C-alpha cells in the first residue's frame, strides 16, 4: 500500500463529506479529468466527462447545493504508487444508498484523473 496516496484519498473523503469544494479541488491537477455516470445523466452534453478545476468546481458545488445531506461512507481503500481504488456508499436522505467504486489516478502527489463506477 502506498501511504501517500492513501492520505490523498482520506483527505478527499474529508473534504467531500464537509462539502468543502476548495479543499477537494486542492487535491487535483489543474487539468484533471473526471468521469461519472451521474454526470452523464445530469449533464448529457458532457457524455460523463469533464476536464479542469472550473468544471469540477461547478459539478461538485451543484451536487452539494442540490443534496445538502450527501455524504460518502468508506468501505475500502486500496492504493499503489499510481492509483487509489475507493469503494464507498453514497448516502442522501430520501434516496436509496448507492454502492460506488472510484479510481483516482495520481501523479506527482495530485489527482490527474478520476473515474466513478456504480453498482
């Protein structure tokens, strides 16, 4: 296990669950890419893929504004020198829980890409 990348993942969850967009963005490269099936549904023009911190900021701030009870419960974190696999449960009051897998690709101590998978 790569402890530096596990630390990034832990910081990612803390920032996400606090709905702290700026702390979350601080973990990413400026030109990071993000793929999510929820993005594909909510913003079909993206085909599920966005690039850059401005797009990430818009996406996450929208989610936090729409879903004030959104939080993630960590199930598993697995890391090597290049990536972290995160398995977690997405909780939102009034919605069914959703199991999620997400991969963070990490280069030079920052997230370069992230991909979300739903069960």
